[in-house]
C-alpha cells in the first residue's frame, strides 16, 4: 500500500520461517498418532514453500518465489537473497520477510530442554543484553515482518541498505557459538566494508537473552569496534525471540530510530550516552548452526 508496486512488475518474493506451520503440524501429527490417518490438507498447509507462493498468488505477481529456513537468521537471509537477486539484474524489486508462530507447548518444551528458556516471572523475564545475569532468560515470541527492497534510491525509501555481511563458523555443538562469536566478527566486517566505523551510530544486537549468546556477541562487537563501540540495543526484552522474524524486527527498530532520530534503550541496563544522530545502524542476527548475518542501513537523505 505504501509503494507504487504493481502485479505486472513481477517482483520477487522470499519469505522464510524457522519452524514453519508449527501449530498445524503438531495438530496433524497428533491426529495421525491417534487415528492412523492424515487429513487431506495436512501436506499443503504445512509445506514451507507455501509461505511465499500463497503471497505471490494473493498479489498476483509472476516473479520468483523463494522459501527457506536458516533458523534465527532466516529473515535477514531473506534480505540477503533479495539484495543478491536485485544486484544480479534478474529483477529490480524484491519483497522479503520472515514469519513465525512458535508459541506451542512442544516448541517451548524444546527450548526448555536446551536449558536456554527463562524461568522467572519478573517484570522483564527476558534479560536480553543484561550481561550481569547468571542464568539464561530466552523467551519465545511470535510475529511476521515484510520489507520491500528496490534498486536505486527513491524519495519514498525509508532507509538505504549500505552493506550486507554473512558468515558461518565451525561448531562444537548444534547450538554453540564461539566465545568471541567469530561469525559475527566476519559478518559485521563484511557489512561495514569501507565505511568509517565511527560513522556507525548504533547496533541492534541479536542478543537472545542467553548468558553466552549475549556475551559472545558483545565480545565480537568489541573486537570489531574496540573502545569506540556504538550505542547498543535490542528488542527481545520486549518482543521475545521470534526466530525467523527476529532479524527483520530488528531492522524495523533500526528504521524507527533513524526516522525519529531517537535512541531506544533497554530499560534494565545502565543507560548509555545517546548518539548525536541516528544515520547509520548495524543489525545482527545469528541462528543455530552459527549462521550470522549483519546488515548496515543508512538514512535516506533524499526525503529531507
């Protein structure tokens, strides 16, 4: 509605999900265990590819359709794919997104089994970016987010994608991340490229609320930026961890800070000094498997 895109533009679509149609899959599986039969709609309604194809059907576009799952960095990998397709010249518009509906007893039980889930009921059960916490405090959330990417710089653009980076690190465990988050160091450096680090005003961290996850990301940031690290923030203390969607919701937070020229703080940590401006922000996401993505966005000066 806020773009001039038309169906005949044949724009691409890439919407991913970490867990997929969680509730439906569990429902149909339970039905099969109890009856030995599967409903006719069990396959078409739980197939991951339908996320993008149904959107394409609704919007009546003839462009490429992609669905994928790269755990918690799925949403930012959608953005990576969109950028790659556009820069390849195969299309000049791409709709990218992530969707997650993971609030089921089974999914929460999986997180508890990993010993990463929050056990407290304080005002802020998820203590994302609280480096003084002694236990893991991850909390699940649900959500969907969509971005419209377009080649070039237009007056209507909220922000400009100035750089993207990605990396995968060698794992010691299915959900492990190195002490200094080597994958984040690589992805951030790639996204920053030739940009002066002092020009980066803020970083929206992945910060899942786990002890090691939060600390390792901070170590990576300090390894890249040294003592002159930017303003740091996250939204998981408020939204929970929305898996595939989380990275794109972090992009939304960055866009809001640039639009309003206002730093959004995490309320339960020591307050940081507000940046003088919000013109360039780096966004991080990483998922099980050590798949990190960093995206550098900048203020669109054309509309000012």
